[in-house]
């Protein structure tokens, strides 16, 4: 969908290698041309499947104002993919031979001749060129001029969610520009508006629920059917089950532990071996990409760090790239302040000495987020980029715009050849099916099938799933983990039963197998064939497909993570957050630590190195829901909702449609960083051998 809105998820000269290194990707990710007649080529996939003759609602008036973005293919896209794979693969002679941003542009960027050909073509059709960048030509004008340029009419079509406009046939490109065009965004309109949205996984309800945990006191809690509920909110402060709800009413399976108090970043560092490693991310730079910008971010991060015994940012350690004068679509996108604070504070918490660059997109729309990513790549602003947002690829209102997929993949590959890696939240709606969306608090209601999200399913990013983390003690020593997934029941007013029982799906980590995307080379022989040949919606594939996530970290809403910030017009406060919005910046911080372990040498696109480490039990915690359910089962949560004390029972490790099993799985990927994870980056041949140093 053009200019789609993405959601925060709490919704990145050496001789070219052989062509055989080229990785298979999504069929629509690169331009697909079909010869139709001399001098004309079809850009396949630009006519959407939902735009049928039966749904035709008439032509869009020729004088209707419109706009489009023509993404440029650049020089030799096949060699870009091949080189991105070669510099990222530990067993390649080109491993780590990154290009500078200037060299990458000279080698793979659009040429002046390509830009000239495209601009002359659209201007000749009567369109106005509004902007030209290294990646696209932005045009505007009338629908009639657009039809003339693209060789197709535009009609309105009735859909399940309203009337949308779309090309009647695939776009036809003159042969003179077909090699210059990657894809074209803006050819269809969403029902009732000009865009669709992708969401952050820290929804208002999820934030409110988790925020209650921060205020809980560690006083003993007793729940009895005949007694008044305790007036002091309670949480387990000294370990996962350090405080138990005694005297449980009917409906309890047993005396259950209270939910853990929201974890601090120092506890996360301890749990995942960062503290013991002595690594702090020094010398590495992590970029965080979200929408808009929180004016108090640095002060809030420093306040939070100091309050919890950590170091504030040193002068110059934190920078921002934002342009408030160009912010737009705020009514559609909502407030991203909490997401920004979460992401920045997680990166700083897991890598206290790493430089952090916050890059705020002008909105949550696809094109603005793409511009933010392009700025990082074009100017090499970071070594690692964390992205806590995404969107479903298939919905009732249509599929994700192929142009978005093509442009994102191009940027991720350009980042790879420069030594920039991208971590992306895998989502908070389990398998993203309609059944999950029926009750999940961070799901997109538009979903029409079980599926993965974008851009976490790109083969060129590290998709990060979530877990529920158990700590032995207040210090943060690691005990165990299960997949991130919560079923919720609520205690009745008479305190005698739970409703419903078992609980309904409330929140869960994303993952699954993408039915549109071929298996990347690094997953071969690691992801089981039984997984890779079956898409999330049950579709069988003769060839293996891309499985997500790649790795996971703590992110559960019940075992939440503490964040502090100052909302607009409010006062600084702290609360617990959950979601893979937590997991992605956590991992980005740990990759910054790994860069320090490597003597400052960037990891670039990390997946090949992560998968090369295999199933080493010291490098990864192999999360297994079945084995650990005896330790991490139900938890009780108390909190005030709309002025009334509520008691909730959560069954954790209960993701929707996904389950953590021994080895690779679609709930937690390879697992979570284990005792030897950071140590494995210390030795000279670590990447090829998966040694622990």
C-alpha cells in the first residue's frame, strides 16, 4: 500500500564475487519485467489482485490530483545482492571487506543517465518532478498524466474495507527507463484515506498494563475469597517467584507467584552476560529509527540511568537527527514518545558506552521511514540500526506495496555492503492470524491470514523475537526463559473464579515462515526442513522459505522492562513496557558490545555470523516452552485500572500459533544470547568457527 503507516512494535573497489552468490528474495522485491511489444515493458505486480473487473467502480477522473514515487534501481542490482552476501558471510574471502558510503554509491547507486531518463520521461507525460534523491524521483500531477506516463488507466474498485483506486493493468515502462526503475510507490490508494498504518508494539493498553508494575511494592500479598483485596499493588522483586499469592480463591490452579517487578537494564545486562564480559559498546554507534522526536529524550535517558545506578550519556555520546518542521500525519500515527524512550534507553542500557543516534522519521508512513533509513545508509550514521516497527504483508484491504519491499531490501543491502546491520522487531501478535487479532492487544485487525510482518521478514535484517525472562534474584542472574506469549483471565467480582478460563490470547511475540520470501543462504542446514517448507498460513512450498525470527530477547509484557520519559505536557515518570520493541534495541545494544569485542570492527549484517554459530548451548539459550513450563507457568498481576483494583492471571509461554522447541523455532529463532555469546566474538576466527574465544 502506498505510503503505508507502520506500527511501533512494543510497530538498517573490490572485485565482485561470482553471480552464484546471489540470494533468492521475495518475488516482487525487484522489478519484474515482461516484454509486451517493441519498446515497452510491463512492471509486473503493479496491478493488485483485488482490482478485479467485477469490483470495478468506474474510472478515476483524469483531473484528480495524485503523486507517485519512482524508486531507482541503480547500477547492477544483482551485483549489489551478491556483494552484500559476500561481505556478510564468514566463509567468504570478501567477509568484512566493506565499502565506504561514497564507494557504495559510486558502485551501486543510480547514475546521472538513469535519473535524466526518468525525469525526462515523466515530464514528457505532464508530471511535475518534486524531488530527486539518490534513491527516487518524486512526481505529482493529475491522474491523467500518471496514466499517460505509466501506460495504464486508473479505476476505483470496491473492496471489503471500502473503495480504493488502482491501475487497471500492470504499469508499462518505456524500454529506455525499464533498467532504471526499481519499482513505483503510490499507485494505489487505501480505503478512505491515502495510506495504511504499521504499529509499534507498545500500544496504549499494553503500556498502561505494564506501567502498573512499576508502582508495585514488594509487600506480601494475600488473596482470599472472603477477604478484601489488598490495597497495595504487589510484584516479585527478588526473583521470579519470590512473592506468592497465598490463600488463592477458586479458579487458581495453585498458589501463584506475582508478576516480577519491571526489569531494569542493569538486570538485563547481568542476565545476558554483558556485565560479566566487561563490554560496554565503546567505539560502536547504534541508530534508533522511530517516528517524530521527543524533545526531552537525552535528559530523560540521563534521569533514568542515574536513578538506577547507570551512567548518563557523556557529552556528545547522544545525537539526534530530526526535523520537527516537516513532521506530518500525527493524527494517524499517534504518539511515539514512549517508543522512542524505550528504544534509546534499551540501547544505552545494554551498551552504556556506545554512541546513540536517534533518527526521527517525519511520520510513521512507509516513505518517511524509508527516508530515515536512507539517511543512515547514505551518510553511514551507525554500525547497527534498531527498528521497533512493522506491518503485516497481507490484509483485507490488500497486500503490502511491492515498491515498499523493493526499496527496503535495497537499503538493507546497501547497508550490508557498508558494514551496517539492522535489527527489527518481529511483532507482538503471535502468528498475526485473524484469530490472534480477535483478542490480541497489539494486532492489526486488517489481517486476513496467519503471516509474518515486514520488514522483519526481509532476508537482509535480523528479526528479533521475544521471550519471558525468569531471573533468580534481584541482581538479575539468569534462570530461564519461555516464549513471549500471554493468556489472560480476570478475577471475578466475588473473587471466586477466573473469566475466561483458560484465558484469552493477550500478547505474544511474532514470527513464522514468510510464504513470499525464499530461504536465505544462512538459514540452510539450520532451520529444519519441516519448518521452512510450510508458510505461516499452512501453505506448503516445494522450496524452503524465510523463517523468522532469527534470535530473541526479553520482551514479555508481564515480565516487563522499566522505561522513563516525560510525555508532552506531563511530568517525568517510569513504567514497565513489553513487546519486541524491547527486544530489538536490546539486541542492537548487544551487537554494539560484540563490535567492541571484535576490536571495533563492524559486524555488518549479523545473520550469517549468528547462524554460523550453530546450536552451541553456551552461545545461545535454547528456549523450550515444554521443558520450562514447570518453572514459568502462571503469574498473578494486580493493578489499578480506571480507579479500581483488578486481579489478572496470566499463563505465560503461550504464544498464539508459535511455540519454542529445542533447536531453531519460529517463536525464538536460534534462542537468546547465552553465557558465551559475547565471548564468541573475541577470537580471531570466531565468525567462521563459532568459537567461544
